């Protein structure tokens, strides 16, 4: 058995990394985790912002800012390009500036982006604000899970780690609820609040002990442990056990099945997550419900936001009992069925445009084009809610969780960065081309396409995704080695 295969993926445990059973005063740990998860809360607000903001800009926006269909699609999708760049920048900041400072720096583009939107004089300033908030979201989506994983001890690491996705959906719901009473400008003002409080609270939170030990700051690491874990006396710290020996990436490593197999699985997990159509639905939730002839599309978005929060919390509670693979299969099946039903709704409700070989999107996005006699708005509402329930149970949180489990330590940073970059690029393609898909394939054809990808995700899960529940990282690596 080669040395690389037997190397512990997380390195040897020390007292510095993991407090003993006698330590049970983690108040500082929960406070630090709460401060960090204000980043995902801000990220979620950015994702949800476009749903109420786009209809608001169309209705009451000043003339230079009044968005047409193409501009609205750019406004909704540019955040994903910013987030892709933020994932790359976040990976660099993580090693150079540390976890704490990276989080604090992410507040600058969060607040700066929303400030640019507030003061926008033209559409290009709106675009710039979305790119900046996307940049901040990309940094937060990468750094926050690392920060929480390094400050939490094993007994509660799963609980705190699941709070990242939970805070994202709470942020999305917050944008929907606030959009019931605020226009696009005041929504942007509200978006500055969570990152401001994250910056304020993180000033008083410690850097992670592991990062401090890597930088040979033993006394600071001991102080961080005392704050996070309630340690009353200094414990011996073995810095040599945090060595980075042989942790670099070399092209020759790609021949190792323990590297290329999880890498391919990680990228495909992100692809199926985005090609399910989730971001298209989230960015254009209100537009979809208006097209479905729902009387109060804003309220409908709030309802599905609540469903997403509830079922994300449920998924976090049952994750370690049901297992990742089973939840992915159930989740993909639910999403496939719901997209199929949504397509059926549009097939029944929307007449084909007459006298036009190439109908424009306005024909479909105009709620008046829905046949009044159809009487099926409940089917659209049920399909959307059913889809988000399925997504929240599996394909929402689990690809990110598996990404942290299946990559060996020596390539974790690079592989995770590529997966994050892939995820955001795919999210951009889906959200930007959603309008074009609705135009070319018609609404029902678009949702049936999403349904087909969901079916493929179930097949992929059954054939290639390993079950990681209850396994050590060494056992997972051995699985990919074929041992």
C-alpha cells in the first residue's frame, strides 16, 4: 500500500485541534459561527434580491433604469459571473490573508455593490452592483464553510456546517418577504445590513486555531481555543503535525484514481445541481408565478421560500441518518416530477402564439397570455413548492457537503476551487439563457428539459456517487483506489 494512499487526509489530530470530552463551554464557538454565517445570509439575500427587484424596476424604476427582458436577464445572471471570480479570489485570500480577514474583506464588495445599485443612474451601474455583490458572494461561499469546519469540534461540526446552507435560504426568504413592502432601492439598502453586522462581529472573533498554528502563532492559537472551546489552561501544541509536506498538486497525481474519480464526480455534481434549473427558478420566481397567472406572485415566492427553509433544516437533521446517496435519489426524483408537472401546466394553459414562426418572449412572459379558463394556477404553485422541497432535501446542500468529503487533502483547495468555479459558470449559463430557452423551447419545453436533467442526476447518483455516511476520509479515498 503506497504512502500517499495511507496518509491521513486531515492530518493527525492534536489536542489543539480537538478539545477533549471534558470541554463543554462552546458559547464562543456558537457566537463565532453565527458571525461567520451572516456571510451566507448576505449571499442568500443577493440571490433572492433579483426576484422582487426585477418586477419593481419594471414598474416603478426611473426611465434610465427600466429593464427590458434582455436587461432583466443580465441583471439576474451577472451575479453568478461575479461569484465565479469571487471563488477564485476567495481561494487566494484564504491562504494569504486567513479565514477571518477574508470574511471581513468580503463585506467591502457586499456593501459597495448594493451602494452602487442604490445610486445607479443607468443600467450599467446596476450591472456593476450585481457583479460586486456576486464577487462577495463567491468569497463567502468558499471561506465560511472552511472557517466553521476549522473552529468546530467533531460532535457539533455537522450541525454548524449545515447552518451555512440554512442561512443562504433564510437570506433568500428575507429578500422575498422584504420585497412585499419595499421597492428595489430600499431592498438594496436592507441588503447592506447583514454584511455590516458580520464585519462588526468578526472584529471580535478569533482566527481559526489551525490557521494560526500553520503560521506558527502558538500563543494566538491557544487564545483562540480558549475563546472558542472554553479551555482554561494552556495545552501543548505540536506545530510539526500541521506540516504541509507533500501537499502540493502535480499533474502526475491525476493518474491516481483517488484524485481524478472524486474530481469528476465533484464537477458533475455541480453540473447537475445547476442544470436542474434551480437558479433560473429562484432568480425569476415572481416572473414565473406571474406567467402562471397567480394573483399575488410576491406572496407565492414567500411561501416557497418558507418551504425551502423548513426542508433545508429537516435535511440537516436527517443527513447523517438517511445518508447522502438516498437523499440525492429522492431529491432528484421529486425535482424531475415537479418540473414535468410545471411543463404540463404551461402546455395546458398557454396557447401557441399565432401567426409567428419565431414568437418573442413577451408573448410568454405576459400573464394575460395565460388562458383565463384554464383554472390551474394551483398546479403551478404546487409544482414550484414541490420542486423546492426536493431541492432542499438533497441537491441543494449535499453536493457542497460531498465536495468537502471526497477530495484528498493534497488537492482539496485546487479541486474545490475548480468545482466552485464550475458551479457558478454553469449557474450563469442557466440563468442568462433561461429567457432564450423559454423563447426557443416554449415554457413547457424548458421545464421538461430541466426534468430530463433531473432524471439523469438520479441515474448518475445510483451508478457513480459513493455513500460517505459513517466513513472516514481514509475509507473514502480507499474506495476510489478500489481497495
